[in-house]
C-alpha cells in the first residue's frame, strides 16, 4: 500500500492544514477546560467558535453521579372530583426495563425533562416575595407540563375537565456515615389551574 | 530535521488506514440507523409538533440552522430532515457515500440532535464531532497520484486522527470533571449511579442497600480507564486489551444503566482503533456476505 514516489503536498500547504487542525483543537480545549483558568476574552472567543457546531459536553456522571431525580406528576378535577396523582413516565420506564433498545428511555428522558424544568421553576419562584398565579403559570416547565396534561394525557379529551394541578416529586439519595444508602422524597406542587373551556 | 521531514512525507503517503475508515463509517452509520428508526416511531414528540420540552433558540445568523428544529414553524416538517438522513445512512452502509453526502449527514445529524436536547447524551455530542471529521474521509486508491490525490490523502489522515483525539478528549474531560467530586474517590459513585431505578432495574435498592467490593472495584476501574485512555490508546501493544475493558464497560451501560444510545455509540466509535489488517479482514467478510446474498 505504500508508494515512496507518490507526490505529497507542498510543505507550506501541508503545514497550513496542520495549523488549522491544531487551532481547532486548541479552541475546543479552551472551551472545555479554560473557564476557571484563562482570561474570559479568550474563553469567550473559544466558546463562540465551539457553539453550537462543535459544542460538546462530557460532564458525564461528573463531578458526582446524580444524587436526585425528579418525577413529573399531575392530577385533574373532573365532575367535581380530584383524580389520584398520575405518574406519566412510569409506563415508559417499564418499556425501558423490558427493552433496552426501544424508545422507552427516550420518552422517559423527554417527560423527565418536564420534571427538571418544574423543579427549576420552584427555585425561581422562591425568589419572588408574593408570586402571582400568572407568574407561576408562565414558568417554562409549567407551560410544557400544561401542554402534556391538556394535549397528550388520557384526560386531554375529557370535556368535563375543570381544573388540573402539576407537581414534582424529587427522590434524593444520600450515603450515611455507616455506608448505608438512604432515600428521601420531597414533593412540591404548583397551584391549581382552571381549564378554560 | 531531515529525518522528521521523511517521517512526515511517509505519513502523508500512507494508505493503510483506509479500510479502518470505511469500517468506521459503516459502524457509526449502523448505530445511527437504529437510533433514528426508534426515534422516528415517536417522531412527533421528539422533533414534531407534539413536543414536550422547552425549545431552545439562543443563536442568530448561520448558527440558527443548527437549532432549526427548535423553530415551531419548522417542526411540522421534521421528516424532511429525518428521512433523507436515514436514506444517506443506508447508502453509506452499502458503501455509497462521498464528501457531499457525508457533509449532509453531518448537518442533518446536528439539526436532529439539537432538535431535542432532552435525549442527548455524551455519545450524541461525540458523534457530532466524529461526523464532522468523517467528511474528510476521502477515498484515495494506491494508483492515484498528483496534487489532488495528495490533498485528499492528507485531509483523510488528519480527519482520522482528529477522531482518535476527540474520543480521547471525551474520556479525559469526563475523568477531569470527576476529580472535582468525592464519590469517584471514595468508591461510592457506581452504587449511587445505579441506585436510581431509571438507571438500573426495579428493586435494586433492596438488593444493594450499601456498597459492595465489586461496585467499589468497578468505580475505580472506570475512573482509571477514563483517566488513562488519552495516553494508553497510543500504545499499540496494550491497545486491544484496554479497549476490551472499554467494550465491557459500555456494554454494561447498555444493559444495566439502560443508556443504549451512549453505550452503542461508544462501541461503534471504537472501530477507528482497529488495526488496519483486522479492519481489512472484517470488510472483506462483510463484502463476502453481501456477494453471497446477491447470488
């Protein structure tokens, strides 16, 4: 497979390619690791180069693996009665357990994303002294949760749907000093919202 | 200096790794075909009008094209992205690809990937880079000479090693960020990771209420593998057994943790590290299978 007489590029051109190659990876390295060590101007230039086409986030299970997960739950009021709290992600989780190569995991992560946004919303709203209903209902997580309840949940087509409420159930894991794993659940509900007919 | 120049010239004329790049294209395209088909089954939610995630459009100018599937007006037409992508991947698997199709594959992948960031993993980020560099995988045969052939050879080789470097970067970055935590040092990281049912199986907490010796060893082994990858991968005699450990690690991510995309993307990307002779044998076997089916 070798032919020693084959032509090669002029030296200047081959080195130009190498310089471009090195410049690319230098920018990517600065984008990855430069944040706390290099001047902000250099990091900004590197970030501008890397995002979005060469954006890469490799903080996988780092600096720690996740110690909590959020679950999106909701309930609805119909004919004057509240349903139990519904967990829309569980059927997808069952899919994931039964088939590692299906799309159960993808649906789990998509609906799980709603839970994370609801959780972030609870933090954001905590900074307001007296949040109004309008502020609660304009949070990005709430808007997506509302899309799900009114558009894709089993109650979406129920004409007698009066009120709905969404919430986020957080499962927190901690290791005790004795090396045992402990689990705590924290539930945070959003205000009830009347369905406009 | 002259010796260095000789090595540099020889490296540019080298053609040994061509079967490796062809095999690499097939391996990553196969995983992408699987991933795209399973996502197409829920395509309306992933890329279409039934979206259930916070859409993200922070960019302007040409960068908007990377996030184009976040635009409400574009989402109803997501099949115009997903189906050509799938067709080009299938073409690539049977050897029908060129610099234009590879560039389009990269762009469509970027658009589809950013079209729903909720299902993105480190493997998706890596593929975005690998698919960019695979655009440079020009085919140059042994008979071709001249400036254009020399340029294509040079670009191929740079793309080839850029992929090595980018995979090494993934592991190094992942290990580097872990050094800022505690659980990767005290050996609890693996137990904590799989203690959540969505990242393992139901009832796992009843089986593993505290750390075990094998989870402790697993934690340190994975941490060490990621930390050492960027160096060890260049040492030929240990490359194979080292990658074998990585293969087992990523299979466990597929079957235990349940992140099949990430695990399979990483395993497929390992094909770039195969020895040229092994890659040639595999490619020959694949073409024999194809020929037999044709007969």
